[in-house]
C-alpha cells in the first residue's frame, strides 16, 4: 500500500471511525440524524465529551464516537468545509461536539447547577439546547 494512501486511510479511520455503530448511534440515525462523516469524510471529528479533558472532567459520551446532526445542519457544515477547502486546501473543520443526548445534558447541568457556570449550560428541564436536537455544532479549524 502506498504510504500516503495508508496515512489517508488511517486519518479517515481516526476521524470518521471504522468502529461499529453503537446502539445510541443507531438510535440517533433512526431519529433522522446523519453522521457528518458520511456526507464529507474530510471533516475531522474529535468529540470533547468522549474524552476526560472537558469542563466536567470525565468521559460523558461512552456510546457516541461520531458527529450526528440534522440533515440540514450537516449539509450547512459540509458547505462550510468545502468553502474552507477552496480557500485553504490544507485546512479542515474539526467537530468537537454535535448532537448531545439529553442524558448527557443532565450530567452537565448537574455539574454546573448552583455555580456561576450555569449560564453556559442549557437546563434540560427547560428543553435543553440546540445541541440536544442536532441543530448545533462546535467546530474549529485544523491544519
Ligand atoms: Zn456548542
């Protein structure tokens, strides 16, 4: 295998995941959400809540390794990726959070309730926030 091709396959595997879909991920798809990498495999995904170095200090996404969004939100993200690639072919969008299960929203809320940080987290008792419905995505630009 060509080394460059091997690197690309590895990069795809790390970002878009070759791992089997989890029950939660299957459930999100049944609700009509789409895996961003299925639309554009050049978009990188490093979900912050699938690792412990987030503001809660522990892994919250045990069953979520892919970035799911509503189709319209995902298509807008793909357009942004394409625009970025036209201007800077070596750069790529990197997704740090997308659809967030309400159970995780509750864990986040429990962490900040009664603190000054509560203004940064949507209260699940009030319906949560845009992340809980596949309408919000946290991104950065990677090279
Ligand atoms: Zn966000």
